[in-house]
C-alpha cells in the first residue's frame, strides 16, 4: 500500500501540495511535498505582509484556479 501526504484548506477546494514519495526513499519530516500544478504560494510576515526567506515562520498565501475568491 502506498500512502501520500498532502496539504490543503477549505478555501483551496482540496490540495495545494502533495508529497511524491519514491520507492525506497526516505520521506522528509514535516514536509507536505511540492505545489500541485497551477498553484503558486509564498510565505509572508503577518504584520508587514512582506515576503519572507526560507525557513521563517509566517502566513501561507496561495493563488491558483482552485482557490476560492474573496471579497475585499
């Protein structure tokens, strides 16, 4: 049996990232894989909304055809 791990939210109508494990290859702890086709993401500072470099804590912002549109 092959088990896949992914990440998604209600607002994204399903997954935004999916892990593609190779047979015999160790999985990366804490990872949900790579973004699915058509989805873009970035991590921003919650106070300034500025883009953060890798390995920083912030808010996930995603866009793509599966993301629910909001009203401002």
